[in-house]
C-alpha cells in the first residue's frame, strides 16, 4: 500500500508509526494497479501513467520481462499543491535481468531509443534510466545505486521523501491498464 503524502506533500521516507530500521520504508513495493489507483486522479497524471504503461510494454516487447523499477520525481509528490503545477513526467530506473540468450551488447541494439531519456521523455513522458541485475557488483554499480537512492530520497530543497518500487509484470500491467481506461472515461479530476 502506498502511504499518504505527509504534511510536506511527499511520501514519507519511513511508513508512519514504524521504526527507522523497519522494512516499511522507501522504496515502497507496490503494483502498477496501485500506482494507477493512487496517482491517476488528474487528466495530466493519467497521460503520464498511460506513457509509463506504454513504456513498460515496449520493454516487454524488447524481452525485458524480469526485474523491477523505481518510480519517483514530482509525479509521486503533491506537486500541484507544492509548486502550483502538474507533474511533467515520471522518473524511472529499470533494474532488469538480461533475457536468456541475449548479451548486453545485443540488448543495447534491441532497446535503442528506450535507453535515451530525452526520447523516452518525449514519447512516453518517462525520464528513463537502466541498471542490469545479476552481474558482479562493481564500484560503478554501487555509485549509481547510491546516486539514485540519495537523489530520490530527497527533494531538491533537501526534504526527505519516499519513492516506489514496482515489479515488471505484464499481467499486472493489464489490470492497471483496465483501471486507467476506466479513470480516463471518468475524466480525471483536479
């Protein structure tokens, strides 16, 4: 379950009422259905969620089917009240397992524009980053994960905040897409 925004308009870094060393902390593990249910409440957010689901579909078509994503940015904040604006996109890091029989070089060719965050922002409204799983841990890998965690656990003004984690799951995405379509028919509300 996604915790409510706190008084500062962000997801709390630790679920309220739990100690700091608990597993009830960011990143909060949720489903795409829960993501759509919680954040699909305006027409702008519905467009971003559609882009995210389309982006995930493109990953599945490129054989990226195992792993998870970290979801962050102003999309998971109450930015409409904090900054009097809609979110522009959703920030996503995809941690993935290489598909069977495909090496990183071949996958880079298959993914093409999905690796380019400028192009994914334009096409899907997703600010996209990648990290392969299952390789030996290197100092570069540790620095990248540390970077994302430290940057994503704070707003630019230094305020601590939480973010989300969702598994790659085309089946779960189908349920989320049905909910999204239903919310689109309702028109989203401001």
